[in-house]
C-alpha cells in the first residue's frame, strides 16, 4: 500500500488507528461480554447462540485494522521490507476471516425484530443493508485475492491498490461511527432508510477516499 505525501510517516497510520478506536473498543467489549457470562437479551442472544463467528470476526478485525494501518507508512516499508511482507501475510489471513465471518453472520444470524427503541439500531437492518453487507464482504475477499495475485506477478502498483481497497472496506465501521451521528442526534429520523444511508455512507466514503489516493498515486508515478 502506498500514498505519496510530504507529511510525516506516522500521520496516516495514526489517523487510521484513531478511526478504528471506537469499533475496537466496542468489539473488545462484545468479546468480554460473551466470555464473561453477561445477561442474555433479545439483542445479543444470537451471539450467545453461536459465539465463534462474531469472536473470530472481532479479533481478526482488530488485528487487521491496527496492524494494517502501519502498511500505509512508506518509510517503514522501505526500512523493514521483511516486516512488511510478514505483516502482509498476517493481514491477508485476518482480512479473509473478517470478510468470510461477516458474510456468515449476515447470512445466518437472525435479525433482531422489536419495536423497543432502546434496542440496537440493527432492528432497522432491512433487505438493502443485508445486500450491502453481502456485497462488501464479497468485495473485500475478492480484493484481497486480487492483491495476492498481483504481488505474485510482481505487479506492485496493482497489489497496493487492491490491498488499499480491501482495507477501506475493512475499516468501514470506523467511518460509520461518524455517519451515524445524525442518527443519534435526531432520533425522529431513525428507521430502515436512515439506517441504510448511515451504514452505506461509511463504506462509500472510505472507497471514494481510497480511489482518490490510488488515482493521485498513479498520476505521481506517470509524472
């Protein structure tokens, strides 16, 4: 992965780790909840019924988001190429687990249905959010596989581009923290449409920024 910038090497990785902070904390809390015998509620019963997919998803996502942020440091890649390759192998494995476990949960975890507004916003996950999640999980797995295929051909620019796209989808939960702000500030808008827009916007913003970075990098190589 690469970005051409005169800013300090640590700035982008630090920003990506900060973006991951709230989802990492929330995921850690969920794992502790599952392992600590928390009370079973209509909201979390599905996770207690089949805990391993969500545990694997969360643990892999934490490694993927945090370790993956350091792959955006050009200086680190130049100084530690072996570390970059070793970390990349770990990240591909974690990324595939994130994508495939996300697909499993989307397909097999029952949706929460309740008119109780105190429950999770997942109550408003309708068919469009379901379709988006299937698309995102499938695309993330595909991008990782294309990134592997590219590096096997020593095609570094395309390897970097596909890995950046996969990371953008993997870190979508961080951006969704911000796209859900209107949801919590204006409770009267809460519903299936608003939930769809808030969820989709997180992934869409990440992909738009990533495509801009890829385009900027390709222009820099041409010039």
